[in-house]
């Protein structure tokens, strides 16, 4: 992926919109994808999963592989 603001990050953010962590998985960040998916799933049980879900979308959109 080309970095922050690229079309790849937009696609990753869209994927994370539907399933938290899917965008990070698309970007090749397996551990972050697993962390966000598990946190979102666990916190949805307490009606707080939307926080992790939103974090997942923003993280995928702002990811810069050069940093």
C-alpha cells in the first residue's frame, strides 16, 4: 500500500467498517487485526464495542507503513 491517504487505506477503512480488524488484516498487520477484532467482539457484549470499531476504521485509514 502506498501510505496514508492512498486508495488502499480507503479500502482498508471500508473493510474495517464492516468487520473490525479486517482492514488491518488487508494491510498485513495480523496482530493488530486480531487485537481489534477480539476487543470489539468482547466489548460489544457490554455495548462498548463501537469504540473499538471506530478506532479500527480510523487506524486503517491513517496507517502509514513508513512510520
